[in-house]
C-alpha cells in the first residue's frame, strides 16, 4: 500500500479497508463509490479527520454548508453566498462563516463531526461498490489527539449497523411524517434510571414531532445523528408515543396551513383598509357635526391615536410570529423580512403597517429582532 489501493467492495470489504489504513497508520484520502453515491474520507496517521459526500464540480453544493443549513445553523442564502465567495477568495467555507460571525467555531466542529458520523454509518451499510485510497498529505486544523483511530470508528460503526437491524424496520423511511399520540412523561417514567442527558435528547426530539416535519428534518434539527435520532424515534413508536401520518393527511395539513396563511393575509388587508378609512369617516362625521372643516393640527405635530397604536402593536407581533414560524420550518432565520412574504408566511402588505412605513430587522446575538417603523 505504498502509493494507493483500489478494488471492489465485494472482494475487499469496507471493514478490511478501514482496518488496513488504521493498522498501517496511513495518511491520505479514501474515496468510496456505490451506485450514484460517492464519499470521501480523509485520514491522518490512521485516524479519521472528516468524512463527507464527495464534491465533483466547483458548482456542486458544499456538503458542510448543506449540513449547516439542514441543522438550522445557516440559511440557504447564507450558505450559497459563502460558497460563492469561497470560490472567489480560495477560502474554506468554515473559515468564511466563522469570520462573518454566522456560526461559532464550536458549532462548526460539532456539525462537521455529525456529518462525519452520518457518512461513515451510511457507507458501512453498503454491500457493493468500489474504493480507491491515495496516500497524500491531508491539511486540517484539528488537534491530532482528538481524532479517533480508524479501528475505533470501525468497531463503533459495526455495532451500530448490527443494532440497526433490530429497530430500523420501525422507521422504514426518513421521508415519513409522524404525529404525537402519547405523553412524553409516560415514556420518561419508564426510563427513570436513564441519564438526564439521554432524557433531554429524547424530549428535544419528541418536541419536534408535529405532523408536518419529516423524519429527515426532525433528525437533522435535533443534531443527534442518523443512528441515534432514528433509534429514539423507533423507541417512541414501539412505546406508542407516535404514529405515522398517511400521505393524504400530511397534504391536508399543509393545505390547511397555506389556507390559514391566506386567510391571515386577507384579514391583514381588511385591517389595513379599515385603519385607512376609519379616520376619514370620523373626520367627515366631526366636520358635519361641527358645521365646518376640522381644525388643522399644529405644524410639525404628529399624534398617534390609541387605535393606531393597537394596530401597530398587533402588526408587529404578527411579523415576529412569522419570523419564529420561518425559523422552525426552514431551520434558520430569513436573510431579510421580504423573504417572509416571498415564502408565504405573511402577506406583502403585512410588512408595511398602517402608517405605511416598512418594518426592518437587525441581527443580534439572540437572533433576528423586528424593529417597528417608528424606531
């Protein structure tokens, strides 16, 4: 194995390849191909640095950027912007998003490790394909002491594959959608001897099951990984806490959500119309009662009536709620408020309240803050 090693996975299994790289403490890149899937694993002195889907062309989506979006750490627009700028500046995506302050170094490392675990778990279940290992230098900023040896990862991976056979059938597809039918407290009581960390992870996953999000989306947002996330969902199903929704039920719920947004948009337009016409009607009525035109306001003096203040406060809350809904569904904050209208979370008119001055937003440490027009 001086320069490289290539072959068929039917003749020389993935476990054998891992074991050989680990035992000989090799540094280089292992590429695995099966059907239309291609992944790359990078090794340093026999330890795994990263594992991810391979990128064939410069225009392909960066696997780490895609994972950051799926986990809710970045918006899709941010990931695309960072990738485009990385091509122009010859800079890595992780460095770009950290420098921008979009993601912390610790979060980047956590998502990168999650991507590596998911990728290795996937390839260990392959039964056919090919492999190609090339010995070469592998640049990275990881502490060598934190890297796991290939043999250790292989042992853990094979254990997970073996356990998967016992529960994988309970969650047959990551495209399925589930709804809650039981109480988490009942489940927690049966696991009262479990660690607080295990219960917290299970409760976090349980809270995301809403009859709309797919298994894939729930597992990604929980950041538990494909194996651990699916295993907990299988436990839920076996305990009777969740049940799958039929496709028509999911479609009906999605249509209902769109209809609710449409009704909200119509109500919003009606409120804007009333807010515009009501003052004119009142002024006309006062003019009739007083027998003449209303007394003009003092120059430079603008008064906001209580009704308008209530309208303003309600409209602001509506935009804030739409922001929360966007983040829950899309996994990240929108690039700007106009995205809420584009994606149908609010009507276009909802972003311009009764006083006809548009809302704007600002990014803070805690997320996106909606700023009312008068600020």
